[in-house]
């Protein structure tokens, strides 16, 4: 649904003012790929420089939810799972210091499996509730919240919550239980020593709280940046032809990467702060050890404590403290979930005044159809200072047709939106100060769903959904039979072309109806509106996209359909409403004239002027000629209708921004081009190879990891030495040695402080850089792909955005800081084993005998979980398509009251990954419990064999303790590494998909700068024997031996019925596709041999349904030339040429006005004029105009047509038009029929021949 006038989005939600500024960046520049940006000094400078204050973002407390709030979607069953899982986790944790191996097999399974099951159940419920909440929001909510950001929240933010509410909570509880068990055991065996050791616990606790808060806050900032980047990606993929037409790939990449840079900086800061805090915590821990040993030795000397009691206390407290350390990564996931949940909960909890879910409201037996606007004042909520309707009052009688006419932006479409109750009148209460009434009942008193089901709507830019023609028509009436569907299609003049399609009513229409021409989409939308047999019919330029013959037939159908219904028609083409019972002329939101056609013509007022401007002739000059030509006209109509059926038009440039019909043929060549199976080194390591620019950073990080990991077994060695010191009889010697080891402990703490910080900070740099580089390269690679890639159903906007958001994130989940944790653990285990071999090789061999079992369990975990991850990813992509499609087209969804339908379809698609996740939970639980319990059995063997060795005198007690300590700390490391298996499995799956994309070679590289640039280009283009079918529909021949010479500096017009192949010519000239056969020559040069970027820079294009971007008017016009920085003077001149400057100057923020997603804040005519200005600003040598003035009112059409005629001078111009009056002055007019030219010549010549063109002209009458 278009918007009658501009409304600006809330600036607090739209901090988008970077587009023009980005043009100053050289095209060759790339974030993270110059030597400077890869340098460590640059990274430090970026991270620690003062963060720029963003005035659009509120400063306040950290945006996080409470831990308990994370589980708001848990029901009784989920709480049962979580309680059992928690009990198992606590038992598992308590089993560690008690070394109860058999128990861990059972409790480990319940811990992981039950927490995972509870998490999956709640995550599914969260996804469902989130989408239902979004779809139930009032339209005003979408005016101030970007739909693209909402889609990103639905994927990326939900994944963060999922990661922080599953088995990681169980693991955190497990380690917490280990801490408590160790603490209790310590208190029982030596309360004095335990209390002294715990004296620093308040500082540790404060540090842990600070750690979680910083993590949550930084995560929230990071996700905000990713949401903005995701919004850009969705906008680009949803407008891919527009982006390619204006060579916007490099420009959009810079815009996207700007937000990636912000997310990267937040991630690195988070890593540095976390590392510093964790290092400080470990420093305090080692100082605590030093304090404990000093006091323990004192207790042994002075209070007669036994060495055994001291050791039990120490090992208990050490286990407790180490457990807290191991809980840190899991607590970090929980903290990130709290940050991500904040925005999600805010979306869900935002209540709408107008919601489809409200069961209240009036429900009558039926609607009679009387409509009355009484003193209605209205401003759009997102722009309350711009008044749209000013005391509007008029009456539409039941069963009659009322037409609303007036200039673009006068308030016509706003009336349609108020009738559907997308908004309420803004001034006072609707009962008193201004009412919109149906059957004497204010609209706001009706039940919304009931009311909308009784209204049929056809808009100027109809939206079809990515399903079959049958289902698209059935959206109008859920229980419609096939007979009713066909009858509605016949009434809309769509049945004939549908029946001639290979799949007939089962033909998939593509994303937003992209596989159909504009006229075909319009007729399907009309059928969809008529099938529900509405009492009220709202037609907003319903026939604007139709050719004259189709318009005549469909208008007759609409006239018949309007009988007995209250119909409100909005039209710029006044010939379509001359028979209306009442015509209301609007200006600036008020009624200026009212009456039927004859009355208004006699008044010779505003309406008379509009009619005269269009030169409407109601009576033919020669009735006899018309009667004699009826037979010829009927033959022409039949031929033209067959033409529409024969060639399904896959071409409407801007709004047809992707085609998604499935390739149902066995074209192996195309399939091989589309699907690339990754071949190369192990995918995960290939991903890591992309970290090569940070090699120096990674090297230092690895050194820090090795030192960090080595500290643990070194601590074990020192610990065994201290134990030996306790056996020293000489008190003075004992005290001296204890002091020595205390200093060593403090030294280890200082070393730990630095190594922990460096490990976390440096790996954050490498990990965030890799993630940024991956996202940026994926985005750039997607923008290199040929249009045929985007035509595939699996590559629609929703799927691409889902992949972009999740796959790089999955790789990050197993790299960066996680790599640091893994290396640290490997170092820990490796150094421990080496030391254990030195001091007791036989005992160490016993331990190593268990390693193969641990490796096998870990391998099975990764292998099985990777398989599940691959399947789940595909299923979630399908669900993502539904979510993106429904949210992006929310107005159409609301019109059809299909909120529940799309939510249900989304939920169905979640069922498969949900069932997989339950299986995965059990497998993960079993394998985790086995791998974790192996360590206990290994330690049991170690103790048994060690005791036997001491008894035989082969090993000293000190060496036994040393080996035990080294193995103990290594065991903890192995346990923590095993818990990373799910993250690693996701990373492998995503790496394969990413690398497959990188290896795909497009047939037409849309970022290529290779090829010839003509030094002299006069504008001549030759199309020779063109044969063409779209790659994903080879069974439908679109062009058949098409020949045309487009002469330089002249205007060539293409006319013909909807679907005959006109717009396909535009797409071939833009080099979106190569012809199946034949040649396109530009100044006698083969088109594929030219530099693609240069060639497209020579073309200016305006389509019937232009796509604008969610940016300012200035930025949208400047988008016409992304290769340079366009001056404000040029922008204003282009706007003046397109007759839009006056309108812009009257806006509060003028050229800095944000126009909303796809230009929703503007009316159709306003959008069209900005698109014309965008095309003119690049001063093109070739101008392609596809119904460029179709959305304009009479006066604006005249002015803009004059501007276009002026702009066409000295340029090669190709015009597509249904209004023959706009092309009658063309140098050459070509009639296209069944994919070839059947007539060509000047207007007068073609009329004299009385052939196809003559019949098209006659059908206008």
C-alpha cells in the first residue's frame, strides 16, 4: 500500500545519515584489507579511542534482562526438565571433588539432555511468540521500526538467547556445585584455613558480577550494530536489480561494512575487558593460594593441624576455585543471552492499540456498505507535524462507486488505510472530533479482523506471496474451491494466461510476484480481492499496470464486480472513473469538489481542468468506423490475450528484485552453476586461513595461551613441592621454603593476569576480525553473483539474510576466544602430560590408556552434531523466508488478515529442527556423560596404581602427588574442551556453506571491472536474432528471433500487451542475463565484451514500480551515481527536472527527510519522481523508461513527461508504455508480439497501416 504523503521515521530509530559520506571512500578501499587496518597498532587505536557519541542512542543503564526473565517462555514441563537437569548438574559438580565416577555417567546425561531439551522447547516458543507479536503490531509500529532489523532480531538475537539458556546453564550450575562441594568439604576439614582463603571472596564475587554486566552490555551494543548491518543486507537483497542497475555493489558493501566495524570494535572491547577481569580474578586466586599456604603452614606448626587435613582443605578449595574459572565461558554465554533478550522482550511486550488479536469489537450479520468520513483530521504517527487530512468529510453510499481524485499526495490512499483501520484519526476521540464510519458505526468500534475480511483491496503496487497462483488467489478466501478460484481469475481476465502456463494454477509466482509482469500481478491481485465477495471494494489504481486491452476487459469486470458493492476507486487515469456514482476531488486533505462526472464538468472547476488535461473523449468521432472495426478489434484482443499467456513475463525491473520460481527442469548445466560443492582443505581450517592478516596477533595470543595453559600444571608441580615442605621437621626451614613458594605463587598470579588479558584480547581481535572479514566477504560475494542466482527459490531475501546472520556467527562461535580456550586446554594437558612423564612415566601411561576413549567420544559428538546442524540450518532458512516475507509485506498481510496463517506456516517449519534438536539433546547428553566420566575412571586407576607403586617403593609420595596434580588439571581442561563440541560442529557446517559460496563462479560477475570501455559511444545498440528464456524457466520461450536496431540519440518505444517480452529487453540491455542465442551489439561491440560497470554507468533506468532505499531523499537521488560524490546543486537540479523539488522544499527537513523502507513514507507519484531524478542525475547516454509516469497524476505526468522528453534529447532512449499518448512522438514505435517485433514505424504510419498498433490505439477508446 502506498502512502499519500511523506512521513519521516523516528530519528531515534533511524540513525542513517552515512550514505553520501561513504562516497568519499575510494572504491578500491576495503575494511580490514589494507596494511594499516590489519596492523596491531591500528586495532589498538580503534579499540581504545574514545567512542563517538551517537545522539540517536539513549544513554542509560545496561540494556539487559534478569537471569530469571530469560525463562519467561518456560511452562511446567520445561521447569521439570530444568529442575531435573539442575539437580543432575549439581550432583555432577559435587561428584568432582568427591570423585564419584559412576554417578557422573547418569547425572551428566540428565544434566545436558534435560537442559538442552528445555532450551529447545523454550526457543521454539520464543520464535513463535516473537513472530506472532511482530505480525500483530499496528502498522504505525512498522513506520518507526525497520522491518529489516526485526528480521535480524528474529534470527541472530534468538540464537544468542538459545546459546545462553541451554546446556551452558547446566554446565555453569555443575561448576558452581563443584565450588560449593569443595567449599563445604574445606569447611568440614579445616574451617579456619577455609575462612582465611575465602576472605578475598567478596572481591572475587564483585569481579564476577562486573564480568557478566560488561559482557551483557557489550553484547547488546554488538547486536545493535549487527541488526543495522542486517537491515542493510535485507534492503540490498530485496532490491538487487536496482543495486546492480546503479552499480551500487561497492557502495553498499562500504555501508554494510561500516556497521560491521562498529560490531567488531564492541567485540574486541568486550574481549579485552573480559580478559582483564578474568586475569585479575586469577591473580586474586593465586594470591589466595599464597595466603592459604602461609596460614596452613602456620596451623601445622602452631596448632597441630595434620598435613592430611591441610591437603584436603587445599584440594577442595582449589577444585572449588578452578570450577568457578571454568564456569566463566558459560556465564559469558548467559550474559550475552541477557543482552540479546532485552530487545526481544521489548518487542514482545510492546502493546499495540490496533491489533488483530483483540477479540473485542462489533460483529454484525453483514455490512450494508454506507461509509462516512466526518471532519477527519489525520497525521501519520511517525510524523505528527505533517497534516495529511484536514477536516475531511464525505459520504459513500451503499452499493455505489465513489471515486477519489486529486494530485499525488493529497490524501486519497490515506482514506483507504483509515477504512481498513491501519490507523485511527489523530485529533481527539474518534467518536467526537472526527469519525470514519461504516453503517453508522465508527471503524474503531468494529472487530478488526471481522471488518478487514469484508473489504477487498487492490493497490497500485500489488504484493503477491512466494507460492502458487492458486494459493495467492485463495489468500482472499481461505476455503475457496477450485471453481471459485477460476471464476475469480476469469473475472480479472487472468484465467487465459494462467491456463497456458506449463504448471497452470500451480505455477509459483516468485518473491513479491517476481515471475509475473506488472499487469499479470495486478490481475491476480484483483482476482484475490474479488474471490472474497467483499461488501466494500477499495481500488487504488487497480488497473494502472495493465495494457489498454487488458484494462478495458478488467475494467468491465470491475464495473460488474462493483455492482451491489460499495466501491471506492482511486485513479489518476480519469477515463476509468467517469461512470462513478460520485466523484470527490481532494486537495491538501480536504474535499474541494463533489458530484458525478457530468455535474463536475458543467461546473468547470478543478475536475474539469483535470479532465481537459487528459483529453478524455467519451464519444468517438466516427461511430460507424468503430462498428466496422469491431471484428478486427476482437481478433486483435484474442491475439494479444494469447500473447500474454504464451510468454510469462519475468521482468519488472525494480520491484521485481528477485525471482524465486523453482527450476523444475533437469538442466544440469544451470544446476552445476548454481550449486557448488566445496572442494578443498578441511573447511574449518580454510576459515582459519582467512585470519592470515592477524598472524602476528594470533602468534602472540598462542604464546599467551601456552603460558596460560602451562601455568596450571606448573602450579601442580609447585603444589606438590609445598606438600613436601609440610613434611619438613625443621620449623625455620619450613617457614623459609613456604615463603619462597608463596612468592612463586604470587609470580604465577602476575603472569596469569597478563597472559589471560593477552589471550582474551588478542583472540578477540583475531576472532572479531575474522567474523567481520567473513561477513564482508560473504556480502561482497553475494553481490558478485548473477541475477540467475537470486532467481532460485533457495536464494531469496529471507534465506540469504538468515545465512549471512548465522553462518559467520557460527564460525565465530568456534574461533577467536574459543580457540584461545581450546589452545589453553591443550597446553594445559600437554604440559601436564610431559611433567607427569618426567616424574612418573608408568603412572602417566595408565592415564593415557584412557585418552583414545575420550577422543572417540569427542569425535562422535562433533560428527553427529554436525549432521544435525546441516539439516537444521536448511529448515531454519525456510522458516526465515516465511518470516522475512510476512514482515516485509505486513500491509498486505494485514489487508488479507493472514497474520495467523503466516505465523502457523512459520511454526510448521520450526517443527523439523525442533524434533532434530530433541534427538540431538539425548545424543549429546550420552556422549558428554561418557567422555566426562572417563576422567574419573582414569583417576581411580591412577590412585590404585599409585598406591601400589608407593607401597613397593617405586615412587615417592611427592611424585605421586605431582602426577596426580598434573593429570587433575589436565582432566579439567579436557572436560571444558568437550563442552565446545556443539559450537565446533556448527562451525564446520557453516564453513562448508560459506566456502561453497566463495567457490561459485557466476556467469555474469556483477562486480567485474574487466572489459572494454568505449572511448566513443554514440548510443547505437543492435539486437540480432535474440532468443531468450529465463534460466530457471527454460520451458517458457520469452523472445523468439527478436531483431531491433536502437538508433543513437533517438527515442524507440516498445508497446504490446502485458507479458509480451518488453521488459525482458530492458533486462538484457542492463546485461542482467545473456541471451540464449543471438547477439547484442553496442557500437558494433559484443555486449559481454564491455566493462560491465562502465556499461551500466551509461544507462539511466526508471521502472513502473521504483524501489527506493531507507535513507534520505538526498541520498536516494544521489544513488543514481555511486561512483562519485554528487553535489547538492546537482541533486536539486535533478529534482527540479523531475518536478519534485517543490514538494521536497515544503517538508520540515527537506532533502534530509528519511523516506522509510522502500519509500513507504511517500505516495506512488512522489516515489516515481524521485526515481526519475535518480536516473537523471547520472546524465546517462542511454535512458530506459518502463512506464516511468504511470503512477503520476495528470498534471505531474504532463510536467514530468516534458522533463523526460527534454532529457531524452541527445540520448538514446528506450520507452515502454501502455499509455500510447506518452510515446506518440517517439522516433520509432515497435509493437512486440509473442517475443518478436511485428510492426515498427512512427505513430502516424502505424495508424495508417491499421495493424496491431492501430488496434491497440483503438482499444484505448
